[in-house]
């Protein structure tokens, strides 16, 4: 149990204070996004923010929960647009890379191909409490008085090393603050929100995001990705064997049977007019981006992708009349596939490059040593 209960620290406060309270030992000046270090996967150009919020209308909110010496967790929400997602639903698809996880709402999304709540990310044993809080918040929205069914979509990764996960510290006020603070604009990354207590490849993981804008000749569409990284394997950065050369990788001593375990939640948003069928195809490509970073989707890894489209002509309202929808042809999907792979790969790098050291329940997890990473990347010709 928690030895000391303190008020939670919201990320609407200064992130520096949250990082220091969490035991950050690395200087914040050492944090930099992958692209600032010269790591720029792919051929397409990011949007202005290089974030999921480059998809117009998409909002992200975090609530970081730091209590006493042992609670290091949080909530991250992704809201598809400014309206009520129940009455103005976006088409969606969920793809399972490896199903060791507790993703709520998956069967109804598979059946109907649409979202009717924001997407909420948190820690494993907090899924049900977080879902209950989001349902209560949704039911209290104007016009929801007669709603009798609601499919809350809540994903998770297990942050039980840094976080005393058994106390299930997420409370309704945390979820409400994340939902009500969700905003467009830059997205805070690293040891924040649902990424506060996560670990990736043996270093500190967290929240990361990236985007790609297709040129007009290829449709001009935007794809944005947000990840909650908490998985393992043999870290590669644009093909360079970073994990191997830094001496930290799965099965290094052939006795660490679970060294590649962990999970990753991936959310893909696009403004292209896609239905659930092509959104499923898009989500499948996000897993290619995960593979590029060195994951093998191990036995204990929960690897999930949730993809949705925000285009006004594919949204769904509860009406009895037939509707006319836009539908991008299959032949135009390939550039979106490429954009999704690139944005997923870069979002994962950002989740680690922007993370700070955190001391929690069972110890301290340090971030990637970016100076050493840069040396490896130069050695292999990734950066100058």
C-alpha cells in the first residue's frame, strides 16, 4: 500500500515539477525529439507539430499521477473531434498484434466499425476504474440523458515496476481532468500521463507522437500516431543496433526469458475518408513501424492499434435514412500505409528520447543515454 498519500500532480502544471517529483535524474536539456537528433525515418514530411494533433480536431489530454514513493502512473486521452463522440461517431478499427492485454471495447468496435467515446490509455489494473469514470463523464454530457449503452474504449500497458499497480491509483478526478484538459496543439511526450511509469527496451518509455503529411499529388492527407511504449526486444534506431551496442537487449545472457515482454498501445488518426475496412489495413501497417524498432511481439506483450478517421463525410450519426459517404479507393491507400509506418516508428523514438528517469515502486529506470545513442548512430551512418 502507499505509505504516503499526496495530491496527484496534473500535467497541466509544470512538467518539470512532475519530472523532479518522479525522481528524474537526467537534465531536461538532454531531452530532445528524435528529429532534433537527426533521426528522421522515412520519406514523407511531418505536419507542423509532428504530432497526432496535426490531424485537425484531434485533441490529447494527460493526467500524471505521482503519489508518495510508489505511485507513478497516469491517464492519456485521445479525443477525435470537438463534438460529442457518441452522437458524431468516427469510423474505427482495432488490430491485435499480440493479444496479451486488457483492451476494453474491442468487440463492439469490431462489430460496428466505429468509436462512440474518446480513447483512454492507462495502467493495466486501472482499466476498469478509468472506464467507469469516463462512462460517468460521458453520461453527464448534455443530450445524453436517455443513453442506455456506451462502449468505452480503454487500453493499457503494465507499469508495475515503477508503479504500485495493485493499489489501482487512478480515480475519477484523474480521468475527468485528462478529458477536460484535452487540447489541440503540441503534445507533451515522455514520462507523462499513461507513460509515467512505462519501460521500453530496458530504458524509460512513455508517450510519443509523430505525423506525416502526404503531398497534394498523393491526396494531401495527414496521418498522426500516438504511442504508449512499454515493450522490449532488441532496440534498433533506423536500423542501427543501439540496444546491442549499448549492451541492453532481450536474451543477452540467454536466461532472461521474459526480457522482450511488455506492451505497446498505438493510436492512429487520419483525415482521409476511410471506412473501417481500410482503417484496419492502415492499423496493420503501424505494427510494421513497431517491428522496425526491434520488437518481436513476445508472448507477454500486448500490442494493439486503434485507428480512426475524422473526415466529415465518413462520420456517422444515428439516423434511419440511408447516407452517402466518401470512400478513398484501395488504389490510393499505399501512401497512407507508408506514412503510418514512418509516423509509428518516429513516435516510438520520441517516447524514449523525451523520457526522463523515474524512481518508483521497485527502483529507478533511466532514460536512453542520448549521447551514446548518437555515437552509435554516427558509427552506422544514420546521422552525421
